[in-house]
């Protein structure tokens, strides 16, 4: 539970930074990225020690959630700052994903 709190806190900091750099569209994209990453981590976490087919099903579900996030950003705010905000927040969270899954 502590890792999820750190994920949310780091996500909020990244959203604020992206908002300062790109305005409100970047904040929208960053917020969607935090929600997508949070959803993907909570989906995968219970099956970390499961057999490979169950783990891969959850992992692919998380990948689908992140792709769905890109679609949401395109529908809500089809601007370059929104997409850059999404990527700018999601990529650091993805690099730290193994920390959140422990």
C-alpha cells in the first residue's frame, strides 16, 4: 500500500511539473497517465508470483490500459502538449514500475 502512495505522490509532482511546462493540456495528459499507470499497477500486483499465463494476461492488460490512455488523451484534448504531458509523466513512472510492484 505504501508503494501505491508513493506512485500517486510522484505522479502528482510530475503532473504539476508538466502543467508548469505545457499548461492545462499537459496537466490533462499527465493526469490520464497517472490514472493509467495506477490502474495497470493495481491490476498486475496481485499476480506477480502467479504462473506465467496469468502474469502475462495481467501484464498485457496493463499495456492495453496505457494504450487506452493515449486514446483518451486524443479524444479529450488532441493537442501536442497533452500528448507530451502524457508521455512525460508516463515514462518516468514506467521506469520506476518495478519499485511499485514489490
